[in-house]
C-alpha cells in the first residue's frame, strides 16, 4: 500500500504557541507512521486572504462585473490561476487527509485560513453543482479540524453561554468540508489551553499523539447523502425520509433538525 499523504493547513503566528506544539506533534507522529506530511504554514507564507482579481493571470472574461467563482473556474481550466493557489492545489491533490490546525477566532477559523478556503477551494477544482456533498470531488479524501478555544468546554455546551459547539462547527464541517465531498473526521478540540498548567497542556498533547496512532483509520462523521433530497422540489428531504424520521426522537443532523431536538454530539463524534 502506498504511503498516505497528510496536508496540515496551519494558522498561528507564533512558533512558541500551543497550536504550534499540536502541529509539530502531528508532523512527528504521522512521519513515524510512514506518512508523507506537507505543511502550509499560512502566516509564514504570508498567504493572501482576500479573493480578488489578482488571483487570475490575464484579462477577466467579464471585467464590468467580476464574478470570482466564474472567473477563477475559467482561469483554473485555462491554467491562469495565481501561483500560490496552484501550489496549494498540488498539495490538495496529493493529500489523503487534510488537517486544519488553528485557534478558533470568533466561532470560526482565522481570516487567513478562511482566505485559504475561499481561494484554494476553487469552483471546478473543488466542487461543482453536480459534484458536491456525498458526490463531491474530494469524496476519497478525509479532512478534519484541530483547534484551540479561548473558552472552557462548559461554555460551549447546550446550556453554556456560547451555545452548543456542535452548532458552531456545522457551517465549517458541513458547509465547507462535507460540501467539497471530504469524509469529515471528528474534530480535535483543545479546550482553553491558556487557562491550563503546563502539565495539563502536555496531557492534551499526549491525548492527541494517542489519537494520531489510529487517525487514518477512523470512521468519519455522518452526513446525509445527496440522493435523499429531491432536486425537483428545491432539494428538500424526500417525503419517505421525513416520514421515516418522524418516528425518531432526534433530527437527522444539526442542520437537518426537522424541528426536533438535535442529535447529541452530531458534529463531534462519529456514528451519531
């Protein structure tokens, strides 16, 4: 079996940070397993976060109304994309697993990482209207989020002041990763490491190292397949699926809740 390739898309400004230690632990553990490990250190690369006309070489097809998605899809087809995007495309094509490593900013990823998603997940290359979700371009690849929080775990509970972390994760895990077809592994969450002792932080790293031993064989989170939605009715859940789900105490997912209680840990554990 060929060696697996892992791409770590990493966003932290400091090599002395806990995020850096988490990234380094992943690089070390995965290399020891025989993996090829690629790292895109976004701050070190001074990666451009904004999606602009500069992302294509040559003239725009419609300069009066520059539509980023259409213009970059054409540029991708014609080999006219900016070199930094092309470089990331090459890494993505090689990768069997993509790990996004970051500190959570404003319930999401830092701007530089959002810019990576905006610019690198190019229309045509990463998704099309026909190739998305379970039919997605990257359905043979895995992806996951690994991140630190500023708030304690209790604050991100369904009773906590920040609300349910499963809800917080839905836009990124479903709306970006699953949308592009990735099999999404459960997130690795490091709760409020700045509030912990050095010994407790080392304990978190040991837990991560232990998980990394079996990471490539983990079952992904569950998302509904495209074929249970009716395209002719605006991609609504098919009637028979809704009727079947009527007997369940819970909705299908965080997003497809069917006005029922959310399935517990839907975005944080496989098999639920």
